[in-house]
C-alpha cells in the first residue's frame, strides 16, 4: 500500500541543516545533514511513542503472517472486547519491528485518517506473548540523542519573511520544561509548493520514556529560514506522513521567542 507523502518537485530538492556540537551530537547531526530525516539513517528511526523503533519502509511491508506466538497474541487481542473500545481494525496489520521480547504491529485503517495509523505492541511476559499497548499512532522520528518535536505556528508568517514564530512542545515531555538550549538546528527542505521543517530536541541517552507527562507549556521560538515562504505551505517533517502546521491557540503568558540559529 502506497503511503501519502509530501509533494516533491524533481528539479528542486534542497535541504539545509546547520550542525551544532551542543549535547555531543555532532556525529548524529552530520549523518542527518547528508539527507532529509525521512531515510534509513540508523541514528534516527520512527516510534509510535513506545520503546519499539522502526523505519519508514517497514510501514509498506506485506501484511503480517500471524501464525507464530506474537501473531496469535495479536489475533486473540483483536477478537477481544477491548479491541472494540479501541476501534482497531481486524485486518491490514504489518509487523514493523520485532525483538526477542517486543513485536510492534501497525495498521492504517483508512487513508486520510488522522492520526494515520493504529498500533498494537505485543510483549513477552513470563514466557507468554500478550498485547501490552495499543491505540493511535502518528510515527515520529526519534533517536538516542535527539527527537523530532511537535510544534505549531505562533503567528501567521508574512510571505516575504525569512523567519517563523513557533511554539515547540516535547512529545515525550519527560525531562522537564523545554528551554532554548535544548533546541537543535532544524532540518528545512525547500520545495516548489511546500517548506518542510523538522525541529529537533536534544535527548538524554538515559531518558526514561515510561515516566508520565505532566503537561509542560510549549516553548516560544524563532525559526530562521534561508528563503522567504511566499505562498508555500508549511509542513511538519517530524512525523510520517508530514502534516500541515497550523496556528496554535493563544498562550496566557507567551513570553519572548528564543531566537533560533540563523540558517542564511
């Protein structure tokens, strides 16, 4: 099944990525600078919010064979009463990643749904495979030392502007409130009809993703651009598929936007 992707023009596929040595991430960012984040770079993979990681081509695998123990656990779970409450489909599941103790199945119920996927994570528990986590899935890029932020526009950019006022949120929000020093240089792809921006947050290698999310406020931030936007649509490239970025609800105490690195 073909996945929806952001529009691309063959004559213009330019990406800009400034490299910072903050957080000891120079090597990781250099890998990312060689190509857009939507690639098979082992340093940055996709996640549905759990510990399991996978790559974009995994979402186009053949439908999973469910005769082994993890598959039987998935089939049994889909037939249970819990599945009806979660509105999970009975068919179309793909095994996107597997370890000796964790198997992640992902399905796309209908093209155009938002979020676009649903997931069931099956784990080995005391020698028995059981469904541990399930629900909606918006695949987001994440690595051991960096992760793609979720973000929205703080104000509507002027067509001639070479910067954007944005609000950045940590999708994992497990390390306390965001500050400007955690924001890494973004990946920006300029195309004829769209500008795709992936905003990166520095990530501790010892991050405990199992901790709860206390709901910290988003960080006002200024993204510097090397081209004016014109009439092009702005997309968030940190998720699959890339999605349009909209204006955020007004903040009660927005504060001043922290300036991002100048990419000109």
